[in-house]
């Protein structure tokens, strides 16, 4: 399951490959991309034309996940002798998002699996967790084979427009455009490093 990827090319490479007509991303400085940060995606715009835009990585988490997190937080507050307005607490529970849509049979994802919510997520490499010889964390990077180490690839993705939620306590309620990868079962290459879903299909 990918929670780190990179993009090292400018917007022209995406526009050419995806045959997108409009761009609102500027120059796209090379960078690694982490959950809950903005990244470029290609989606269909309101006029039906493909557009390259920035969106935030992480679709809304399930109501159950937010309810469980709010319950734990309420228990900690009560243990400190504080009063808790629980019906309101799940609505304000910080949700940094779910980066990978793994179980498309889940009722949580079904409202966003229509063609209108499909997108492409460009990258030049993605990583899975790994360990070095001393067992220290070291990501394993995957990229397309070929002479160009910065060749652009696309993940299949899902996006949501103008979702209102609390992403972080310090910023409070926000309205954001969001996206996540569609991650199938891992193929043999990724499966050597992870038993969970990965974006390489």
C-alpha cells in the first residue's frame, strides 16, 4: 500500500500523455509526495475537457473509523475529568484521509466509484516500506523500466470535489478537493515487499 511517491517532471509531460487541455498547476517543482499534501491529478472538468489540477491526497475516511477515533478521544477526555459533547465529537474528529481505495465493494466507497469521480495520478516513482541490512526503515522505490529514470506513469485514482471536514485540529473545518489511488492486489514484483495492495497492477 503506497503512502509515498514522487513526481520529477514538469506539467507538459502530463498534459501530453493524458491529452489534457487545461492546466492549473503552475511549474510543478520536483518533489516527494506524502499523504494529506497537494499533488497533481488529471480529471474531467465541468466543461467535459480533461484538466490538470492540484488536489489533496487522502479521501474521506469511513464514518466508522471517525466514530472509533472520536470514541477513544472521548474516553481520554473523560478520564481527565472533562465533559464531552459526544454527538458533536465525530463531526470534528480530525481526518487526514485514506490514501488508498482497497475494497471497492465497501459501501463507503460506492458513491465515488462512478466515471465522474475517476482521475489519473501522475508519478515518476512510488515506494513501499522496506528495511536495510540493520533492519532500519528504508523505502523501496519502484519506477517504469527504460532509459528514462523519470518516465511518467499514471495511477488509477478516485477524486472528490469540495469535501468539507476537519483535516487538522489547528486548521479546523476546511473544504478541499481530495483524491486517492485505486490499489488492487499486489503483483509479484510488489508482492515480494508487501502483502497489502499496491498501485502497480
